[in-house]
């Protein structure tokens, strides 16, 4: 089933909407890079330890700018049939290139999220393998859909000469998988993050890094869910000119959000290591006006006193069953013998337990990213 030639007014309107959404998404990306450029230079470029995660970060940020460049968005007026055919061939190649940049950016961000989950669940390898299978299947589906991509057909009378991609209308139902599979993947990632971070926060045993993980997870998932959820329905039900209107937004906003939460986590680690007198506070979970319910043992160490065992059990039983008596007053001839106290047997101090799971989780995440 081929595309139908749209009317003049809807064709122009769809093109204008696509340009507006693309410009707004690119503006968000530019603003985010300007706002975090100082942190990126300090924490990424000047970092002495550049692991695999950092190189993925640099790659996806560069790709987001390269994939946005559209040299064929504004084509010259078409003069004859041969010229039209040549433009359509070039546009077909370009839309697949653009689709590849969107898919690669989304898959690389998915891989970065997988590395974060690997740091949170280091001993549950079946979780990492399951997520890896989903991510690999997502990559295969996107590759197949892009191979069936084609340019949007415009009305020659509208004067629109744009180049945007739409999936083959014959596979319109399957094309929605390019949106709902990443949505499913991100939902599982968010659920795993909640499962590991919420319990220590509710018990008030979580470190600042754990709270930062949950805050960034909420920020990332809420934004990406909104865009991807809308894109899923638009691919199925929207007109061809606006089916993929949110696809480039998904790419640019996903990269911007991944950049933001990565730098937030690195800044949190730096602040945690530099602050010696006061610990950094979480925006959502360390509000000053919030009244915490804690037992007194959470603030002060508990002491367990044990009496000396120099008395025999018979004497102890006799004293326990006898009434309270006082010793007679001392006489001048009374001799008092002093002995050195045994501190090991007379005083046992029990300090409150540290939350080893929360601390180890924070250190693993900081090492991973």
C-alpha cells in the first residue's frame, strides 16, 4: 500500500508542525549543552579515568548534533520529471540515514542505562542478560523498520520540498514497535531502579548517591515516557506527514536527559568526596521542613553494661533474694584494697550498624559511570 498525495493545506500544515517540533527539540538540546558545558569539561573531558561509559557519553552527544544536520530539508524547486526522480532517490537515502542516527542514539543510551543497572545489580547477571536480549531485539526491529522507511509524499501544488521519513504504510501496525519496545525497556529499567533505591530511602539508610539515583531516574523516565507514549499512538493513527513528528524529539531529548543525569551523578560523587563537615542534601528526600521519625538509637550509640563476674553464682543468688542493705560505716582500722579495673569485662560498647548495602551500591555506581 503506497502513500496518498495529501491536499495542499494539510501538506503545508504538517510540514510546518514538523519544523516547529524539530526546532524546539534542537533548542532543548542546545540549551542543555550550554547549561552543562562547564560541568562536562570538568567532569568528563578533564577526568583522568575515562571508562567505556564516558566514551559512550561523548559518542552519543556528538551523534546528536551530526544527525540533526539536514542538508536536504529545503530543496530547490523541481523543474522536470528527471529532477524529481533524482531528488526522491537522494531523499530516500537521507531519511534512512536520519533514521539510523535516531536509532543508534536511542540504542546507545539504552546501553548506558544497562551499565547503570549492572552497577546496581552486580550479582544478578540474569537481569543484565534479560535486558541485553531486549535491547538487542530492539536494535534488530529498528534496523528492519528503517530498511522499510521512505520519504513522505508531498503535493506538488503545495510548494513543499522537505525530506522526512515515514515507515511503509503496509507495516503501520508493526512500525509502532519502534516506540513501544524502547518504552518497555525504559519501564523495566525504572522499575529495577525503584526496587533497589526505595527500600533504603524509606528506612532512612540511603546515602546521597542512592537518593540521586532515584531522583534522576524519576526525571529521566517521566520525560521519556511522555514523548515515547505519544509517539507510539502517532505512528499508528496520525497522518503520514506527522507520524514520526516525535521521533527526532525522542532522540534529542533522550540524549539531553542522559547527559543531564550522568553529569548529576558525577557532580554528586564529587560533592560527596569534597564535603567533610556536611553531607550534601537531596532535593526530594532531604527537605528541612520534613519531620523525621527516628528512634533515639539512630542518633546516639547504645551502650550495653555488664557487671564484673568476680562474685560466685551462690552469692549473686543470695543477694538477689535478700532485702536492700547498707554497709556499716568504716572504722579507722579498716583496710581498703584497690584493684585495677578490667575494662574489657566491665564495659561493652555497641555502636549502631552502618548501612553497608547502601554504601556499596553508591561506590559501585560511581565506579561504573
